[in-house]
C-alpha cells in the first residue's frame, strides 16, 4: 500500500515545465514564432518552422528564472522570469536583464503555448 502511494506521489510531482516545444499564435502578418528547449540545455528558435537562432540556456524551476545565450545577439546573455499560466500550458517572459534591445522587445511581447 505504501509503495503504491509513493508511486502515485512521484507520478504527480511536477517535472521540468520548460523543456519541450513552444509556439506563438500567428501574428498579424501570419508568422508563428517557436522555440524548442531541449534536454542538455540547448535551444533552437524558429519562425514558420525555419530556424533563425540557437543557443544554450539554464532554467531554475525553483524561481522560474531563465538565462540564455544565443547566436542572435553577439553572445549577450538574457535573463528572464518565465511566467507559466493556463495549467502551465502557456508562458510569457518578464525581462530581468537583457542588453540586446531587439531580442528584449521580441521576448516582452511573446506569449507561447506548449505544443503537444
């Protein structure tokens, strides 16, 4: 009985909420922005299924802090708080620190849903 209860608790324990594929809804001009956060801390961003950026990331699930470096901002690191909502199937980003203006502006307006 105790073993079954322990198994149930493990099955219900939250895992890594960030790893996986995320996409935006189509923008006014029809573009869909997506990112894949892969195991091993690599990421790949794309627009309309065409890769445009890649890099590495670190996500701390305790405080939902994401730091990453990509090849789109000359090695500049961005730090964001990931705010999950809608049963953790959607997210948006709050800037903590990012000196890359173009990336920061894009991240601040980006809302994404988990692709299942």
